[in-house]
């Protein structure tokens, strides 16, 4: 074992952790960064970026398939060079990841350690036989796909989101186990590009969305893809390149489905369990997420945690916000105040697209808030007429007395762009009157 190396800052994880690594090094602080996989974290390597690079071509394919409704005819056979598409995505992502490595290696204030971090004590971390310590330690180790305990699944070549974004052959038929945003985004991407997709759905799609959005999504999505509701997978078999999933259906009957690919997207689990935190005073909650206070400090002073591994929000935009907060309050001139999250938006890039910010109608009912609903369908707007929209709506939730905007939920084209107008107003404590007093460009979707 080599002697202890001492740093000003130690960052474990190179995804959201990058919001601290480079800025701290720019200040002249000595920074150590530990990463066990490709640099850039989930978002760059196996999340937002490659998935959107796959979903956009899928959306283009979707438009071509339905071009006939605009009186545009095309050759009925849509061909996709899937191998070239995936190779291009992987090469782009890998080049970006390698650029981070080169940048860190060139920076005299950053030492990059590639390997698994293990805590030896509260503020000492072992990586690849080296012992490191720092004045301030930041844990940003993210999450990984959680694998359900289905008999026969282990040992088969099933895909999680990680493999689905790297697979170079388009399966003829794909079974998706799961109904959250990763399941619907990747299932849509494969389905629009030519796979026959079957979703085995236990309770319902996108359970955290506003109920009206869930219902509309389920209606439209079920018309495109094969959706099997109320299913509980019981057994997975794999032989000669074919998966067979045995499941009980909504009526309790045993059914079987076969396909040449299987995607498991049933949730995520914290990577905090990989750090040997038992040898420290850093505490986790009962779900394995790291406990932090309202300054994002763990139960050990001087050790902070951010991003997916604290279990608050699971977005790149949320860890970016947390990283910037930590950097400015600990190293910048910002006052030492508790973190205050502005309204946290999200989007789901399936088809139809979904975006939301603030409370759902169900949450407002539970809280006993006196609210009003403003709901408008796409098809009743001028641009909706141009799009020949047969689905989609915008839904605003307004507090009746103060006219404050409490939430907004959009399902349909450009949802992830349109929502930003409402996010901005909510950030400024805007009211319905602020929205009404604005001049909109006619006939743009907003």
C-alpha cells in the first residue's frame, strides 16, 4: 500500500461530479477524480445523450410512416441501417467521454484515478491500491439498472438500457418488461425503427405522471405497440437465440411470449452500496440512497453527496443544479444557505412526448388545494390543425385564489420545449395573469 495522498477536493463519479471537478481545479485547488467506468456518467454514456440520438431517428421514421395522412406517398418499405446508426451514436459518445479524460489528464490540478472507490474510514478512500484523502469529498456515484428477481433471467443475454443503446442489430421482436420512462423511450425507439415490440406492464405506464396524461399516453401508445397490461413475469428461458417469458396475465392465466430480444427496465438502484460505506459514519436510508441534509452534507462533516445516489431527483438537470449549488456555496462567494430547488421539470421522450413541472392534479387533491384546471387539446389549436393532431393536450393547474401556477402537464408534439415557458413563469412565482398578459406568436404551438 502506497502512502496517503492528500487533496483539497476528492470527487467520486465523473457524471454530475464534473460540475465540481473542473471548476474547483480552475480555482487552483488540487482535485482527485475517481471513476470506475467511462467518464461522463450515465447521461453521456448510457442515458440522455445516446438515447436521444436514437429516439430522434425513431421520431423521423414515425413521421415518414404517417406521411400519407398529409397526402405524401412514399415507398412502403422503410429501411433503417441500424448498425450504422448505433455505431455513429457510440462513436460520438465515446469521443466525448475520451475528451473528458484528455482534458483531465492535461490539467495539472486534476489527478484522475480509474477504478472502484472504497472508503477505508470517514475521509480516506482506497482506489487501485492508492489511499486518498481530501478536505472536502463529494460522492456522485449515480444509480444502475435494478434487475428484478425473475427465475431464469440471470445468465441470459437480456438487455438493460446500457446494452439497448449499444446493440448493433435490430431485433425482429422485442419484449419489454417495465413501464417507466426508460421502458417507453427505448421501446418506442426500437418499435419505430422496425422491431415488433411487446410491453409486459404490471400496473400501468408512467405511474408518476398526472392521471390524465397517463391515460392519454396509454391510449395512444397502445395503438402503436403491443401492450399487455396486468402482467406478472414468472419465468425467463433462453434457448438458441430466443427468449421465452412466462407470465400471468390480467385474468391470472399463465401465458408465454417468445422474442429474439428482451429489455428489462423495471427501475434503478443506488450505487452507494459499492463504496464500502460501512467503514464510515456515512448513513444510507432504507432504499440505499445516501442521507444528506439541506446543505447536501452527509452524516460525516466535509463529505457531501449529490445526484441520483441521494434519491431526490433522477435527472442530469437536477444533479447539475446540485453541483453548481455546492460549488458556489463551498468555493464561491454565495452565502452558506440551504439548497432551495426551483420547480423541477422533467420530460419523457417517447411518442407521444410528455413534459411536466410542479404538482399533478392528484397531488393537489390529496393536499386539499382549491385549484382550477385549464385544459386544451392540440387539435383545437391552429397548429394542431396543421399537424392533423389526433391526440395530445396542455393542462395547467392554477390556485383559485392567488391565481398562482401550481403545475403544468403537456402530452404531444414539442412538449419538452413548450413546457419551458411555464417553468420560467413558475420560477418567478408567476400567475395565470402573467400567462394571459403575454403576446404569443400565432399560430405557434405555445
